[in-house]
C-alpha cells in the first residue's frame, strides 16, 4: 500500500517540476490514463497556484539569500517570450507551459508580464487538462510500439 502511495506522489511531484515527467512515469508505473492524467494536472496546478499566490514572497527571500547577478536586459530568450506574449498573450504562454516552459517557467513568465490571476488559473487549467491526457495517451501508445520495454 505504501509503495502505491509513493508511486502516486512521484507522478504528482514530477509533474509539479517538469510536466513531461508525470505522464511518462505514470505510464511506466502502469497507471491508467485517467489516474496519470489527473495526477499530472494536479501537480502542474499546484505549482501554478503556489507561484501565483506566493511568488513575490519567494522571490524576495531568494534575492536576500542569493545576490542576483547582473544580467543583460534583453537576451534572445527574453525576446522570444515577449514575442509570444505580444502575439498570443496568456493563452500562448499557457499553451506552451506544459511542453516547453515547465509549470515553474510558464507561471513565472505569466506573473512577470502582469497577467490577471484569474486568467492565469483559467488558461493553465485548460492547457494542463488538454496536454495531460494527450501526452499520457501518446506515451501509452508509444509504449506499445516499443518492443524492448
């Protein structure tokens, strides 16, 4: 019983840090699509809620502990995020969060660019639901195609 709980927590926490790890671990553990998808969604959204509500406090604490290095104001990566923001807004950021930005990165970008909390939650929920079940199904079918697993 404890082993199963640890497996569930592993999928949940892996999704909180890097979204793609949740569905891949869930399929590797033999969970069904519904459980894997749900744990991945909940892990992702836990990160989104924590960073949206407590992001300023976390940033202040980390800046006190670690002195920030002087960085370029405009880097190539920052310009790409601003371009996505200008063209697609929070919908684009939320859509790219699970597959490219990770829950941490997508939430930090959405908050840094001044999006409303309600919009962040709404579009992150939609994106997490769509990508979670889609990626879980893809891993499930890809696993069946691999002969060495």
